């Protein structure tokens, strides 16, 4: 498995992440103050027209304020995307300190396509809304991977409303060799929502086994350290984890809150909690790839 020391991360956080967070906070407060001044100008313009009845001047003031608010709103939207990009890039620099993690890159305007998401076999195919937020690529040893944050919704069969099918991080790894057989591991917590996907897989001749049995394939696929990391993560967060492989493809999905590294505009950002969650999720993903690279 991939391992980092807590002391190493604390040093990196202090030297690299804290200054970046300070810069992002200053930019956020600047944009919010500017928005506040423009809203105040808009209000004063309307009061001026009510009191002094200067219609032309009022129109000019209100028009200028609306123009400014439009540009500030656009800047705030770009700020959220830029915040995610900045923090992701910094954490990629941290991950790159591990000798087995190489060639990392990130593109904020790309993501894993729906076809590969469905090829994992994790979920039913009745997708109504599929969105992605960025694409990280790289290699763990000889295993190359694509990793995206996804938000996927499907239509409920009960009331035809859109419901979240998956929200979190989805990884597709490519092995330089083929692994015999195939396996899919679902979280028991999500069994009801993915029942049709489980049924489809068993129809293809797969054997359905309980994850608590000692003779399941997962115990021979992943190292004990990685299994324990996944168990601790689930016990701590309650978030669903999915894992599958077929031939030379590995798929891993971990549910997580949307925009984990995006700084909220109007409420306090808890960077320690969000960044640690991001770190834990990615260590699980990279450790699974490392096990395939090392043990197979």
C-alpha cells in the first residue's frame, strides 16, 4: 500500500497549503466586499430616484452596478473552480513525493466519460444526468490511471424523480497485463440501490459471495494493509466503496461530498477536514493500484 507519515504531511501543509489558503481567502473576501459595495450602490441609486427624482442619473448608476455585479458573479464562479484546481495541484505535488506515484497531471475541463463509468458494472444503466469535475491522470508503478470527481443521477422507478446514483471519486486503472477472471465488490450499505447491477453480473455466471467470508476473492487481490485502510475509512465515514477488475481494467469508486476542495463563498471553510478526506480517499485509490502493481 501507499503510505505517508503524518509528520511529513503536517510539514507540507504548513509550508505549501496554508499560504495557498491564505491567498484564496484574501481573494474571496475581496470579491465579496466588491459585491457588497455594488449592492449598496444599487440600493442608493434607487433611493436617489425616489427622493430626488433624477431618473437619468439613477439609470446610469443602476446600470453600472448591474454590469459590475455580472462580472463579480462570473469571477466568483471562476474562483470556486480555481480553488479546486489550486488545492488539487498542491496535493498532487504531495502525492508525487511517493516514488511509485509518477506522471501526475490534472485538467479541470475534462473527466471520465459515461461509457467507462458504466463498464465498471457498479451501477444500473438508467442514468439521467452525468456530470464530471476534472480529470487526474498518472501512474502507480506500471499501472496507469484516470481519476475524476463525478456526480451521477438516475430516475427513480417509484416516483420518476431524479435521485443521486453516485457522487464521489471514480478511478479507472489500466494494467500492463491481463488478470484472469473478474470480480465486483459492492458496499452492503448500497445493496438495494445497485440490486439490478448485481443481478446482471450474476446472470453472466458470476458467483455471489458475502464480503465477510474468508474465502472471497478480495482477500487474495488486496494486501491486508489496504483492506484494513478501507475498513477504517468505511467505519469512520460510512461512505460507500466499490471495486472491480476485469482483464486489464481496474475500477474503484469512493463516495464523497461534491466539490470537496472548493472553498464556500458565504460560510466558513474547514480546510483540515476537507483536505484530509481528499487525502484519505486518494490514498485508498492509489494503494489498490499499488497492490495490483506489486502483487500481480
